[in-house]
C-alpha cells in the first residue's frame, strides 16, 4: 500500500472479512504504518509482525505493535555507529549483481558485530518490556539460512513430509538467495547468528516476553517438527527447559488474553495436552517423544498420530 488512506482501507476491509489480527511487514512507509496502528486501535484489532524499515522498534511498540518478529532491527538499532551501517547499506551495486548484494549484507553484519552496544540495546529492551510487547525470535529459521550447507549435506528424513518442489528449492544451489552467497557473506552470517542467539539471551535476562515461533517453510524448517527445534534453540540461548516450554504454552495464552482457559494445566482449563514418554525438564529434546495428544476432547494415540503422518507423507508424494 502506498499511503495512509490505502492502509486504513486495507484494515477496514480485512475487519469486514472477519480478520481479528493484522500483520505488518518490512516495506511499509511510516505514514502507512501509523495509519494501520491508528485504525486497528479504533476497530479493536491487534497488530503484530515485522518492524518496517521506516519505523524504529521503540516507535513500533509505542504505537501498539504487540509482537516483534525475527528480532526485528534490534541488533542494528543497538549499534554505536549508525552512520557506518547506513553508509554500508547505501553502497551502490550493479543491478542484477546478486553476489554483490550478499557481500554488502555480510558487511552490514560485520559492522553490527563490531559496534553492538549493550547499553543501547538495554534502552530498547526497556521500551519493549514497558509496552508489554512480545519477541518471537524464530531462531530455527535463522539457523536454517545460516547453516543451509550443513543441513543439506546431512539431509533430514522428515523431508518426506514436504513436497518435492519445496525440497528442491531448499538446495543451496537452487534457492534464490542461497545460490548467490559469497564466502565473506557466509562467514559473516555465521557470526551474526551467534550474535542473534546472544541477543535472545540478553532479552531473556532482562525479563522480556518471548514466544516460540518458526516461520515455516524456510529450508529444513518443517511444519510441526520445527517447533521442537525452536525450543531447543531457546534453551541454547539461556532459557531453562521450563521457560522454553512456557514460550510455547503459557506465554502465547498470556499474549492472546486466553490465560484463563489455556496455557497451563489446571482444573477448569481446556485439556489440550501432549503426553510425553520422557521428562522435557531434564532434556528439552524429550518434547519430541510424544506418546499421545488430547485435543478438543479427542484422544490421539501414538498409532493415530502415526496414521496422520502417513497421510501427510502420501499427500506430499502426490505433489511430486
């Protein structure tokens, strides 16, 4: 959308079609973003999503944005050298030279790593926390883009649940972005991912609300399975296993205002449960050892779940 009027109309149209949530993306103009913020408030809607490049994280949460997806621009905004970053991003590249684009992006990552200031970051954390906004890091997707070569070489037997065309797009030599990576970009991206892990750790220590998310279908981010990997990465970032579990259970219920009915195991709440064969508090990877699921009053045994997986595998194969 090009302007505030179009943004307001889009929100009204979506509301009329039954939407109860609006998600914003990177390329919105400032006028369009703040029009969406204003219109969603007037219509009683929630808005979430990416932080547009034209809007700072602090401005976004002050305007009412409830979630910041994928860590937003927090690392970049925490740089002590914003002009260096701006100059690097503005470096001209020849149209169609995608290798130059990734090289430049790797340079941006390097500057962020060199100039990150935890005191600046803490000020941003404070504003996010005060606004009661939530962070959705999607570390599993960030890892997939950083470690795509390793993931592709190792393979994943769960890929049988994904149609062949999608699996083919995951290949480093095929995916639009991955095939244009340069060695300098790959090295910078790996360091940047470690910095993102550290950022989640810092946000957690500061007491910011964290939600588990995956952003499927990035390469080897397989629907359903990827959530378990996200919990493992959250533990790697410093959350305890219990805190990682809460990022996928209690925290979403608090965010959505459903904590009276969902999010914890208590008398009187909806009994949607996953029954495990081992304790995830001892090892978060035990969340994958699923014995049964109770959902909507229906018991799904391991046999039932395996049949569902067989159906998914069959459906994926038919798309080949």
